[in-house]
C-alpha cells in the first residue's frame, strides 16, 4: 500500500509548512517603509520585526520537537499553526509598533513548527534514498518561496496596504490548520511511541550530539549561514554597487533562489547513484569556491554584474546539493528522537543565519560590497572543515 506521505497532496502540505518562514519574512519586506510611516518607530523597529520573528522561530521548535516525540506530530503541528494564525491576526490589527513586535514573536513561534515537524514526519515514514528524495523535493518547494514572496507582497500592496499582507498570512495559517486537522495522517503513532523507551539525560545527550548528527547538522547550519550572508548583503551588492532597479533586483534574487531549486532537484535525482557524501562534498566545493571567486573579482576591481550573478547562482546551486543530503544524514540515526533532532537542526541553522546577517551588517560600512562574499566564504569554509574533519553524509 502506498504511504499517504508519498502522495502529491501530502508533499504539497509538507512544502507549505516548510514555506511558512520565508513567506512570513519576504512577503513583508516590500511593506517595511509603509509600515514604518503608519506605525512610526523608525528603521530599528522595522528591523526588529525581522529579528524577533527569527528569535521566535529559533526557540519554539525545541518544544515542538520534544513534545511531538512523546505525543505524536499532529497535535503540536496544529498548536503551532494556531499560534502562527493568531500572530498574523495580531500583526494585521496592530495599532502600535510594540503590538506589531509582540505579534511577530508569536507568529515566528508558530512558523517554527512547519519545517521542524515536516522533516520529522518525513523521517518517521521514510529512510535512505526515499527520504533523500523527499527532502530534496521539500528543498525545491522551499526554494520557490523566496522567489515568489516579495512579488506577492508587492502585488498585495498594489491593491491594499501593509495590513493586507499579514491578513493573507493569517488566512494561510487558518487554511493549514484545517488541512492538517482533516488531511494529515499521524506519522508517529501511539504504538511506536510506547515501544520507544525514553532515554535518560545522558543517553539523550549522547545520541543527539553523536558524531554523524552533529557533524551533518553543522554542515547544514553553516551552509545556511553562507546563503543568508548573501541574502543580507544582496541589496547593497545589486542595488548599491550596480544601481539596478527594484524590478531587476527582484529578478536577480529570483535567479539565485532558483539555483537552490535546481540544486535540490539534482540532489534528489542523483542521491541513490552518488550517495550523500559525494553530494555534500561537491556542493561544498561550489558553495565555497563560487563566493571566493566573486570576492577575488571584487578585490581585483570592476567585475561585471553577469559574472557576479553567475558566481552567486553557482553558490546557491551548491547549497541546494548540500541541504537534503546533510539533513537526511543528520536525522537518519535518530529514530524516536526525530522531532527533537529536527528542532535542534533548525535552531542551529537559524542561529547561523542570524550571525551571518549580523556580520554582514556590522562590516558593510567598512568593507562595502566585499562584506557579503567574505562572510559567505567564512561560513562555507567552516562547513567544508566540518565535512573534512572525519567525513560526512551517507552512502
């Protein structure tokens, strides 16, 4: 019998859950100035709407993961989606900056449930190559979200105001609550929970922080930090240095995001033939070498926009190769702790992304357009070192 998790509708649901964070972040970006003019608070407050969302997203999944390992995936998933919906409603009706910031924390806490339990549900039902293909498919759907989100936010703004963006996110949350309630089959049933003995604190620590999950989690998180360094520095690079219009910038950003989609597709197609270790290694060579070339071109002076774009698309393609294989290798040994392991993977990834963004922001005034590719090289090189320490991935 075909597992319901394999059906296209189930893949679409898991993809929608994974897309909640990028949609929530990127749809609101075009409305930042309008929101600031309406509520006041200045650029710092608008920056906090992103930072506090990411803080909620980073911390809450640990609770979701731990609870879902004991009680199943469905109930925590519904709870998180209800929080996301409530947070979106608070954003849409916020009458002050403080209310908006509080609502964004709640929204981030809810959004964190999506990728955490989507990955855990995949691990519950799938293993090996099948799991790799599923994670690659989710990576493709996840890569599409940043492509369409800014344009979707801009389209909503052309018809209404910034509150409508949060209203749309609220509606998406409500739809997902109903979809999960009536269309999601529990992947971690009671008999499997009861058969899995709860490990002691020492054994729990030993399993979560054993070499293979820890090493592949480090590769995944540090690689994500490299990609977010590009995201944080892309306006300065494309708009500031090359003077492109907002429409061209959106197109260039879409090209680089589609690099992740293409890399994920290739990773899924070649996972069985090449094995996780070779995919991760090849992806890391691209993800480290491409920004290093971009950095060298900038330091030598006057690289063309086309050459820089090719370097960045190559880097994002490498990231697309890495993520499904590293995620599979990190979750494969966890079994009854897949929820908590998935949560820790996402928390570490968010920490790396936040640190990369902070480094780009802190160095941009001095380093200019060098900041983003330099931080990309720093994080991808650290990921490569984690890979080379004792080897990673699964064959």
